[in-house]
C-alpha cells in the first residue's frame, strides 16, 4: 500500500484528506501548530494547550465513525461561555490535560473516531507565528497575520518563536512517503509555518517521494493580491531552498460569475503564468461553503472539491 503524506493546516488538509480516505492508501497528515485564532486561540491562552483546531479538522476528515460523531466533533456552541468553541477542540484540550501529552490526546481521539491514517503535529512545542513587515512592524500571531491587509506590500521575514524542535515522527513519515502533498491553504498561515520548523525542509529535499504542490483557488486581498502560480511557487521555494516539486496541480474551472462577484472584496481567482511541463490542469472546484454557525473566524468559502482533488492525486500515486 502506497504512503501519502499531506502537509498543511486547516481547511486545506481537511479537503485533501477527506477525498484520499476513500482509496487504499496509508495516509499521514502533518499539521501546523501555529494556529491561534478563534476557539483555538482562546484555549491556547486560557488552558496553555497546543492548538487543537487544525488537528480536529484532520481527524474528522480521516474518520470512519458515524456521521453523528463527525458532526459532534465539528459542533460549535453559539452562545454562553462556550460560544464559538467547537466540541472537538474542547475534547482534544481535555484529553491533553488528562494524558499529559498532545500527541497522546490526538492518538486517543483518533481511536474514538476510527480514523484511517495518522494525524501528526509538526512540533509538540508551543510556538507563535510572527511576521516582520517592510515598515518594521511586527504582526504577532497567526490570527493577526491572517487578518492583515498589508502583507502584499512586502514583508521582511516570517518565523516561529521560540524556534521549535521538529516532531521526529514527521521526519519518519516524510522519509517513508511515496507521495507528498503540500497545500492548498493559507500561504503564510497554513503552509509556510510547517516549513519554518527546523528539519522539515531538509527532510523534503532529501525525500525520494513524488511531490505535489496544490495551488490555491483564490488570492487573499492584502496578502497575495494579484499572485499568480509563479509567485506562489517562488514563496514556497524560498523556504525549501530548492524547487522539489514533480507536479503542480491547478484548477481550470471557474466559479459562477455571481459567486466571483460576491467574494470580490475578499480576493480574486489565481491565474496561471507558467509554461511548465509539471503543471496539471483539472476541474477541481467544489460548491461554495458557508461558515459554520458560531464560527468567529471568517473563512474562504470558495474551495476545492475533495473527490476531484483525490482523483488527480491518486493518478500520481498510480504512476509511481
């Protein structure tokens, strides 16, 4: 059975994993630990736990439990003292306190949800994502970076503080992988934070696995305004040190015009400007999503289709 490693965070990982779960593959999700927004941020600050939100989404994506159990993990309280919190975030935080280990908490939650695969935090250390803009102002935390509208004016550096130690299981999974998938997801908040953990980029450079970069559907205004494929690739390669990708997967399907107009204030579709034999075009667009009730973070609502993504990725696996 072929081993597929998916690297990212948040909704991007969820979409990829949910589709791949339907195929006979050994799946591993490597998850960013930089999230500090919404329910996750509150739990980090108040309980001192590692961020559960992105991990929860991966667990649900890989789950073979009942629809009710998956819905329970994603259920968000709408009011009261728990308003904005998802049940799954609370469960993971409680399990971390009971077991004394976030990795153990994820493992136990995986058993409860009968997951098909592994969910692995990229580091088990508390970290904060920070960005220094060209005007020397510092954006403190993933949430502040996510909400910024000035990053496209240029930034000096992005880093994790304190410098974290990589989870050794991450290096093991990358070493054993047959296919490694990077993206889609927030460029500065979901994808790059994994590459900032010392050891990850070196492992990716040394890996003999086939590597795929999934380019985002939409640019985010103020962050990746006007970005084309080449600029996404350039940003990622800047941290990797070398272009390691064998395939670049791009959507060629356009949303309905009314949907594009509806989200014009948030960003525009990513256009391709590369003539590169590694590029694979496919219809990858899913139906526009609505924010979950009680979610206090505004999220991108134009998303990839899990099944369409999986079909293309499995073609790469079959060619290995």
